[in-house]
């Protein structure tokens, strides 16, 4: 694997601080981050500036969400000794890159990004959204490329943003680094490109469904999402998890425990598959369910146990963190400091490639001072 001239290949990914993280985030992307922490140099970004694109009037909420996400990350086991936890607003080089990258994407291309279009619909933004809203998608290209990573672990909804990032990298390398348009994505660095044409890494479960009933129009189950009120949060205590699971949507065609039930598309079994490590138990429940030999209550009670077993160590680490005020601030300050240096170096290389290095002598003097 090409390491881009760096000692370890890099990963960058992030979350927009819009609230606490739930078990859908866990299987979508967090699990991958935890698994890759040892082999890769990791940067995990809290995209707090992006939060302002739809909630500029709620700075206090955004501030609280940053703390919630950072706490969730540490609680699930992100290790700040291995991975940099980065606050986007502390890395100004990202913004400078955003401006340059905005020239490499046609305006209509950005507006056709399906994730943006979906968000405009879901959040009912109509035509009232600020100029900065679509700009965030360009900003995300800069979040990523500022660290020149090879892999970007994300949930499925982020793929359109990563495709745009790949286009920006190719275009930059072709325009400013002399990379021939016929060069394959994997060869861009070897052929003199500055930016890797990054690869997405999807999670074990791409789109975890929520706890509630399906969309009445389409019959499709909704994705787990805080705003749809159908999420189980990583920070939910055991009682809350019990309540949420016991009132979960299951198989609507089944009126009695003796009716044969459906396992496929039944969220209770989707969660068993995702979070119950006792495969025999899950198989047994499924086979009894389809024969009408087990009630929803037993299936749900076993799911409660599985989920609470999974969440318990996370709760314990959260409690430990809460007993150490000031620790979170240190972690974010240190991660952001490391990120700032790396992103500044990328920006310098990008400006060199673009012919924006007007004062090399002065820069050498300044650099000898820092
Ligand atoms: N847009 C992502 C989300 O809403 C968060 C994000 C911002 C991100 N910058 C990123 C994800 C860079 C991956 C890489 O969850």
C-alpha cells in the first residue's frame, strides 16, 4: 500500500455535531474507526463549522453537541494517544483549501450532490438555506484532503461527498501537478499528484433502521436518526434502552405469539443480528419466531440484554470521563494542534503547486522561527 511518503497511512473521518451518537453511527462508521486505530494514523474531525450551515442561530446547542460527540468518542474507545480528535474550527488551513477547491467543481455539480438534495428535503430547507449550506460539501472535500488520507470510513449517506472529494483530488492533481488525465486513481501520488484519490470504507451495516414503524407512503423503514425520534443512543441508560426496545416496531402481521412471524425486515431481528454476539440464541429465536413458538416479549427481552451488555462498558468509560473535568479540553486541544500542523503543511504544498509561493525567502525566515 502506498503510504504517501508518510510513516503510516492515514485515515480521516468526522461527524457533524448535531446531537449525541446512536447505535446506527456505531455500526455505520465508529466500529471501523476503532478497528483501524492501530494500523493507521487517524484524524477524527468534529465538523462544528458545518453545524452552523443549518443552525447559525443556535451556537449554544452546537457547543453542547461538540462536547457530547467528543465524550461519545472517548466513551466508545477512541484512544487519544493513537488518534487525533480534531475541532474543525481550530484548523484554518481547511478553509483556505475550501476556497481553492470551490473553483474546481462546477456550481451545478455541487447542487446535484444527492446528499445535499436529500438534506434540503429532510430538513425542509426549501430555498431558504444560506449560501454556506451547499458550500459545506466543498468544505468536506477540504476536511478530507487537508490530511491526504487514503481511507475515509463513513456511513452510506456520505458517499456522494466522497465522490466529490475524489473529483477534486483528480482535478487538482491534473491542473497543478501535471498528472495526466489517463492516470488511474491509485497511481495519482506516484505520478506526482499532491492529493490521493481517496477510498471510502463503509461499515458492517450501512443503514441501520430506527425503532419505529415504516414510512406510510413507501412502506420502507426509516433510517435511525435523532430527528426522527427512533434512535437508541450510546449514552442511553439501561432503563431507557429497555423502554425503547420493549416498545419497538416488529412484525405487524403477527397478532398472537402463536402466529408465524417474519424475521426479514423486522427491526428487532436486525438489531439481534447487529448486536447479539450469541448467534445460536439468535438462530433459535428466529426459527421459533417463524413457527409461532416465541412471543415478541421474549425476543425483545433478549435484545435488551444484548444491547445493555454492549453498551455497559461504554457507560462505564463515560462515567470515568465525567469524573475528570478538563480532560476533554486537553484531548481536543492536543488533537487540534497536531491537525493544524498537518493541514498547514498540505496547504503549503497546495499553494506551491498553484504558484502561490510568492515569498519563499520570507517564508524560510518565518519557518525558522516556529
Ligand atoms: N458530513 C459528515 C456528517 O454529517 C461529517 C463530516 C464532515 C465528515 N467532514 C467530514 C465525514 C469529512 C467524513 C469526512 O456526518
